C-alpha cells in the first residue's frame, strides 16, 4: 500500500492529480461519477504518458495515438485487448492510499 499526500476531498471530477512511484512510473488519480479512480500514467498500447493527454468524461486519451480508455472498466474503447493498469483506492485519515 502506498499512502499519498493527496486529500480525497481535493480530487475533482475528471481533474487528474498525479504522483511518481518510488520504483518508477506515474499514477494518476481522478474522480469519475463521484468514484476515485487510480491508474498507471503509462498507456498499455504505445507507452504514452496519460499526464500529457486528456481526461474527459471518464476517459483517458493517450497523447501518442489518441486511443481512449474507459476509466471505470480500464478497457480500451475500440480494442479490448488493451487495458490500463488500475490500482485499488482507499481513504485513510482523509488521504488517498493505493494498493
């Protein structure tokens, strides 16, 4: 489990907040339909960084090829062979903790 310094109440709908993992790689946290979602910043298709793309209406758009991923299911829209890596989200003392 990784405890962040991100307060759950500060994460808004479709407004990404990101941080780096100690072992490398980024994680993005946002809200979709009120639910907190945490996912890898790396696109599973072309390796693009979602932090350079767009988060809109519960979808993450890869900046490399504009592939889009549904953040609730993790599935790529258009090619279900690809899924974003998602993390479990918990709130401890108001801060977000991911699995």
